[in-house]
C-alpha cells in the first residue's frame, strides 16, 4: 500500500522518529477522528507562514508581530541580554521564568568541523545592539559543548572592548542528579564554578 | 506563541510522543523545507480517505481496491487463514514474507475488563468465511497476552464443530534473546511448546 508507506516514510523524517514509531503514528492517524487529522495537517502546513523570526533578536514570533513580544515588552530588563544558539532556546529559557531580560539568537555555534565560522553567525547584529541599546550584561547561554564553549569565548573577546560584563550559564551537576553518574569534566567544572552556600536560594 | 503551542499540543497527541519530542518535531517543521510540510500535511489530511478497509478480511486497502490485494490475489494459499487482532498486524506479518495464506482481522480481542465481549469482534464474518471458503487451517495470531489467549481459545471452540484445524502462533524466547532475561511464563511456554530439533530449519 503506497499511500500508507508514503505517510510512514514522511513521518519517519521527523527528528527522533524511527520506522516503528512512524508506523504506530500512521496507524493512529488512520483510526483517529478525521477532525484531528484535518487540524494537525492545517497546523503543519501553515506553521512556517504563521511563525516567523523577530528582526531584532531572531527568535520565533507570530506573523505580524515584529519585533517579538519580548523585544517590545515594557516589562523586560533591557540591561541584560541572553545570547542563545537557537530560537527554541528562547522558549526553553522563558519556560523557567527565571530570566527577565532580552534575548539574542546566534542561529548556530562556531564549529570548524562543520565549516561554520563566526561569520556564519548572527554576530554583527549583536555588536550593533550592544552599541545602540543600553546593555549592561551579556549572559552567554550556548550549550556547554566544545562548540558552545568556543563560541562563548569568541563572543567574550569580541565584546570585551565594549566594556560590558560577560557571564556564562553555570555548568555542573544537574539538580536531582548524582555525583556517581556525572562525568569527570562536569564534576571538574562544578568544582571550579563552586558557589558560596549563602548565595543559593 | 499560541500557534506553535497548538502545533506542539496536536503533535503530542500522537502515540509515543511526549511534550519534549513534540517540541522537537515542531521546531523541525518550523525550519525544514516547506515542501516537506505541505506533503506531510496532505498525507495526514487524506490518509483516512485514501486507505480504507477490505470488506472481506477487514485489513487496510487502498481506496477503490475492495477486496484488498491479498484477498483478490490468485497466488495466495486460500486454505490457510490467519486471524489477527488489528489491521496493522496484517502488514507486520506480510513484512516477514513467511505467510502466504489469507487474513481475517478481528478488530480487537475479548477483554471483559474493557467491556469487550465476543459480539464486539468481527466473528460472524469469520464463521461465514469458514462456511463459504475452502479453509483448511486457521492460524490464530492474536498477541500472546491474556486477552489474546482468551480470544484464541474462544475462536477455537467456536470453530471446532466446523472440523477445521486450528493452530496458534508459537510463543517462546525471541530469536537472539537470552534465557536469563526471559520471564518465567515465557520460559514455561517455550518448554511446553518445545519442537523437535529436525523440525527447525
């Protein structure tokens, strides 16, 4: 049956979906209410039109809302700017409710092996924002990977002459984690980045 | 962002998809080629129209092909009939290439706890087929669960008076499996259902 096979093939191109899960999804779609299928199809078809990028911070924003809700909110702390790899990182950080500043999306990290240098990233706009906006601190929230660290270091050098405080998200043992299962590099980092007990809430 | 949230919600209704995977899928859909989204949306929207059920065996068939390719094939062994729970089981068995007979889909199993009795299953059609077609053996391929076993037993009683051989898929340690990790019931079954060495290929 080619139609079902086509659907399974298409579904298995989604991230984290293998052939087995794609089959299960296809059978589900075959037997669920058609109303759901119609809605899902419409959402998938329209998502790229209805969700766009903010011209200021490059995070996701709804069609017709540019700058995005965060960039144009009067309630955000405009002195701190959080630099992230991807637009979805903005949503992840927003979900914590722990950050009240603005964002800047790099759209990648420096990765020489993949042929991605600083010029591929959204850095000129970052420098421009630093000059034009009243930013006092840049929090670099790239992932604690080799590429993320390299990028953080690069940005820190780039920004140094602007006289701005540059910080990096703490790296260490996850809350609820176990020393026994943490890797050595993480433990070493958590030692180097140890915090005074009274500074923890 | 409500649109993105709507998409994530809709995706997380798919089987085996939690909120995290749904988010990853949504971000992928946001950033992949629109052509893929259009194709996937069209497939999802049309699948229930384009894939239907065979009026004879109740397995999936493409729109306009009733009876299905298996039921109408001149190359199938019409004397053996494999009884399965769901239409997708037909595809799973077909993929093995090990069965060349016909199928019959029950559309469920007897499950008193869920209020599903024999009258909810596609059994009258099974009896009718037994009477009208030249079936010599019924292979019951319901899952080796309590419900699947009960259903197998029920069918075996039902069919007994028709003088037809009724068999059941062997249950035992999966090929490549390990005795040490098999549960006791499976091991007990594999003992009861032990086969003569020469009978194995």
